[in-house]
C-alpha cells in the first residue's frame, strides 16, 4: 500500500523534467528534423499549412553551398588544432601545480587560470578585440617595441582563425586543468617512487606514469571539448562575424546566419547534419579510447 | 635539494608568466576602461591611467542604458536560479529516493538532453516560443532554462547519499512524500543547493545566444545582448566597449573570488561523476 503510493508520487516528482523535456527538447528536436525536409521560412510561422515538403533538397543543397563547405573545413581545422592546444595547456598547468609547490600559491594560480572559463564570452571577446586592434591594440604595440610589424589580426584572412583558436584555448584550458588536477591527486605516490628508484627522469616518469594513469580523464576531456568545439559559434560571431571572406565562418555560425535570414528548412538540414557528426564522433572517440 | 629548489623556481616562474597571460587581457581592459578615449589611443601606451575618469561608465549608463540591461540580467538570472533550485531538487529526489516503473529510462533522457547541441534546438524552440506569444518577453528567455539536466544530475547524486533511514522513519510516521521532501530533504540539501545556485546563476548571467534570439527590444535586452549590439554598432569606440565588458565580467569575478570553493566543487561533482 505504502509502496504503491510512493510509486505514483515518483512520477510527480520527475514531472517538471518530463514536461520540459517533451515540450522544449524532444518536440523541437523532432520538429527540427521535420522542418529539414520542407521549405519552411520565417514568414511561414503563422501559416504552417503553406509549408511544402521538398524531400532531400535541403540536404543536397548543402553539398553545393560553398559557404557551408568552407564552414565545415574551418570547423574541422578549429577542432583539430584547438583540442590538443587546450588539453596540452590544461595538462601542463595541472602538472606544474601538482609538482610539490605550496598549497596557497597553488590555489591562487588555479583560481587565476580558471577565471576566463567562467566569464561571459562577450566580455572576453571584447577584451581580445581590444588587445588585437591593429593600431591601438596592446599586442601590436608590444610587437612594435621590438621592431615587429604586427598584422591586423582579426581582419586578415590568414590570422583571423588562428587568433580565435588561441583565444578559445586560453579561455578553456582552466576547465581541463581542474579536471586533471583532481585526477593527478589520485595517482598513487608509490608509482613515482618506484620509478625514481629505477632511475627514471622527470620526463620519462611523465610519459610512462602520468599520461597512462590519466587516460580516462584525457578521454573525458577530449570527448567533452570536441563536442563543444564542433559547435563553436559565439567566438567568431562576436569577434569577426565569420569574416573576413568567411575565413572564420564555423558550421554553427553558418546555420545561425541561415536562421537569421529566415531559411528555417535549410538551416535545420545543416543542423541535423552537424548533430549527426557530433554524436558519431563522440561514439567513435569513446570506442577507440576504451578499446585501447 | 639544490636541484629541486631550482626546479621549483622554474615552475613558479612559468606559472607566473602563465598567470600574466591569462589575467592580462582582463587587467588591461579594466585599466583602459578608466582612461579617457584619447589616452587609450595614445602612443606609446600608458599602463597605469594618467587621467583617471569614470566618463566611459557614465556614458554607458546614460546613453546606452546599460543599467536597464543589468537589471534585466539580474531578473533573468534570479528566476532561473529559483526554478533550478526547486525543480532540480524535486526531480533529483524523485530519481534518488522514490521507485517507479521506467525510472531508469527517464533518467537516461536527462543524459540525452545534455548531448543535444544548442544550435539544433534553436530554430524549433524559437518557432514554439513564437507560437506561444513569448517572443520579446522575460518568460520566453527564462522558461527553457528552468530545469537543467546538469542540476538534476548534481541533486540526484547528492540526495542519493542522504541516509534512507531518515526518509523511512518519516514514512512510517505517516508523513506524505511532499512533506518529507519539503521538511526533511530540502533543508539537508543546502550545501548542494549553494553550488547549484552559483552554477546556474553563472550560466544564466553569461547566456548569450538564446536571449539574443528572444529579446528584440532594448527593454528586454540582457547584458550580453546589449553589449553585443554595442559591439556591432560602435566597433571602434573601445572606451565604451571595454567599460561594458567590465560591467558584464565584474559581478562574476567578485562572486568567483569569494565563493571559489563552490565553483570547484561544482565541476568536481558535475564533470567527473
């Protein structure tokens, strides 16, 4: 009797989630998939009956859209460069903080390194635009002091994407650092002591003990970060708007722009493809990461 | 001994240079925001402000109405925090301490929701909000964020660790499930709710894309949206822009410095469990 009552109430407790999930996530997800097979535009929202099915047209159009292809290439470059950079910086910072320096300074550095991760992307982007400004920016002025002529970082096709990559790694590595730090503290001291007795140097201890012990955490950071990086949008949106000449246009930003001009059907098709790639890549990473 | 000491010095040096690179952009923007525009453009640059001025901030409040956006951000963030504190603990309790058929299936939906990219949901969510007549309203900005999977996850984890005996004893005494939840479980959840509150505040305060989609008039703009509009219009007036950036960033910096323990706890529980 009592169990039966508790059973009914269990559903009541999770109801806020279920309602939200169905109305704001599952429903829109299916609607988005449906929209991707139609010619729906922003003007059709009040007269949904006038929307026509177009089959796979939106998907086929993607393959011929130069901006979309450019966006896919940029996204791939972004993920492939930013991922090792962020994880490498995070690991370096964590190892340095864990190498026996006192607790108080370690806490202080950890605090500082984590800071950019929790600040508004708009605030960060504005601060960086200011740093990278061709004339008045601090970076080019410092370069000028040593006689170098810095480029117009965000207005130059060859330096705009690298600038955004560096900024993203700068902003994100603190998260990886905190995750690595927690894991580093779980590695048994004896492993290092034994290796030291065997005459292993710092570097070889790092590669033969630290890295293998951190494997599950590195896998977590890789999956987590690449899922986020594949969706990168706010950084170029605020800093360059995707330019110059689409050199910083990301997949998500291209979709955002199609959404902005009202091409809901086409944008939904692109979003569906992106979602599929993200899920497939995460599954692949987990498979490869766990099997080895 | 001598060798370890030298290694320590190198480590400290490296860490200090790193810290300068990480905090530098904030420091530079902050110092520049209290310089007059002419000094910002002066060559060679001044590090410490020669002329200290708050003109950039007063212009921001008088002409760009950043005060309104600040207030809007506070309203949105507090509403999202309140919703998450109540609903995530409720749902977390449902998953942790009650048994019902399909519980595991429903819980896997929580995890699934975390994996869906924002851009995929944005258009259909916007169409939905438009159909509900919630475009350009606070409720439209707030509603989709009232229960977050991460919060449910955290609260479930925390409540699962509370002793079952407490709840059993109350059930035997004839207390209803809701009374148990509100009078016994919720008061015990305070530490977890502090972390959850902080994390959701941070997320809501920094949230940019969804408010940018829903808010279409200045009276509804949150801070990041207002700053981005300014960023588009006055790309070269850096004095206003960096002052605006400081207004967005400063409250988070202050919270972070005083409550950093909770932030770190937050990632430890949400990121790795």
